[in-house]
C-alpha cells in the first residue's frame, strides 16, 4: 500500500501566517502541470510497483486547477501507477473556488474526499488572516459539496488567534459541528519567521493570547468534539468513526509515498527525498530532464529512523509500540527508558496493550514530550 501526494504551489492570496511553499503568480500553472506529469512518470519505480491506495492533491491551493489540468494529472497517474479501485482521493479546496461545475468534475474524476480550508467562521479573523473568502462562503461551500454527493468532507480551523476568547472558540466549534462534516483538523496559530504575521509579532503590533488560554481552547475542543462522536485520532485531527484520513494516517504508519511537485517529500522506508521549493527552477530542471537537480536524497540512519518513529507515532491514537521502541532505540538508551518511565509515572503517557500513548494531559504538551523522547 502506497500513496501519491501532488503539491500544487499556487494560491490566490498569501495568508498572513502561512509558510508553505506557494506562489501567487499563476502564470506558470500550465508549465507546472507538464512538469508534474513528467515527474510522476520519472518517479514510477520509487514505490517498486506498490498499489496506490491514496492520492492527495495538496498545496498551495489545488482547487485553483481547472478540469483539464486535473485530468492531465490523473492521466499521468494512471499511465505509471496501479491505483486501487477503492483509493481515497482527496483534494484540498478553498471555499471561494467551490462551485457546482467544479464539484461535478471532481466527482467524475473519482475524487471522493474534500479538505476545505475554512480556518475561521468569523469574517474579521478571515480578513485579518488575508483569507480570500468570507464565513458565509465557507459555510455554503460545505453545503454545496454535500448537495453534490460528497460524503467525506474535512474542514480546517485555527485556534489561539489574537484576542480569540473561549466563548468565541466555543461558537466556532459549534458551527463546525452543525455542518455535519466527517473530519475536522484544528491547528493552533503558530508564528513562523518570514511570514507577514511573523513580522507583525516581531514589531510588537500583534499580541498573542497566553498559553493558558490556548490550553483552555484545546481542552474545550477535545472534550466537545469527543462528546459528539468525533475521535481524536491524531493531536490535530478528529473524525467520525471510519473517516480517518487514510492518506495522512499512512504517513503516521510509515507507509511509502511519493511526493510530486516543488517542496514535496517522498519516502520509501529506505530514504527520504526532498524536492526543491522553487517553482521556476523546478520547471526548468524538469524541462531539461535534469530530475536529479530537483531532488535531494537523504539516507535514513538508525537515529533518524528512531526519531521519525517517535515524531510520527506519539501524536496518534495508535501510540508507540513498546517492542518497536526497543528495536529502534539507539545504544546507550538508559536515559530514554528512564524518561519514558517518568512520563508514565507523571501521567503524561500510559501503557496499553504494549503501546505507549499520550494521556489527555500529555496531549496538551505533545510537542514538549516528543522532544524529550527524541535523540
Ligand atoms: S491558501 Fe493555504 S497554502 Fe495558500 S497561503 Fe493560505 S494557508 Fe497558505
């Protein structure tokens, strides 16, 4: 079982907090599609003939693509890979792009999961973030997708926004629940250097809310979504039973995947590949058949494998397999074993059927705990 991730590095506008790789100049899209198709063919042996169970169009903003551009990508996928009949095929979409014609074409192409970037239901926050849609458009986009047959819909929300009160956050969550979606991803606002928001924070123009407030918002999120049947299967991801993102879960379960496009990563259990995060160079190198200039390959050392196992598994409901941990632990690991024991004694971790998992208290401090367990 393997997956394909295709990065579409274009957006209508730059959101103030975002440090993903994208460009707001759309003029190279058709050349980019040609390059992505060529990379799909070039990388076909990386997965050693594995059947493709998940395809994920991420970005950037994949809903920027028109029908013809997406069809070309599907054609290239099917020319070089065997795709399972039941494959989960996701497209990330922004509310302002969603309309009946596009939804119809996605349905016809076999796309069966939408991940809609809503972020907030409050217009003043959407404007502050420089999002390209209103709250009304966000809500309508979900209704329209449901009306057009999409049953597996995820939405993204951000908490920890400046001045966001617990009461406002409660309303946000209630609105999300009332939309009857199957999956909700939530992220705490993080300040990244070299973003518009990073600069505002540096200048002191934006005041962030306290860690205590953030913790209250996260706790409320976990308790409320849990009480209406959502399972927190990963720190930031909640789903109705049976609606986990298979694609993202496969990253956490160390399944192989190829990443196509600028800034994308690939992984096949032996090495990890990183694509250059520059649209113009990516296209130029592929046009000249210089595929290797676009990709850096990193062979994974034992320590890398251990760290990666911790980093990906600790945040999930599946947790860390104690036997696997023993196998992967680097030599001189007495200090790590004692850290695990201390975390269990202090109720940040618990052991269940041979798997170490985060308690609710541990989930609130997942990043700190992960760092403690890495070498
Ligand atoms: S639409 Fe998404 S990828 Fe594009 S700038 Fe906004 S958050 Fe970043």
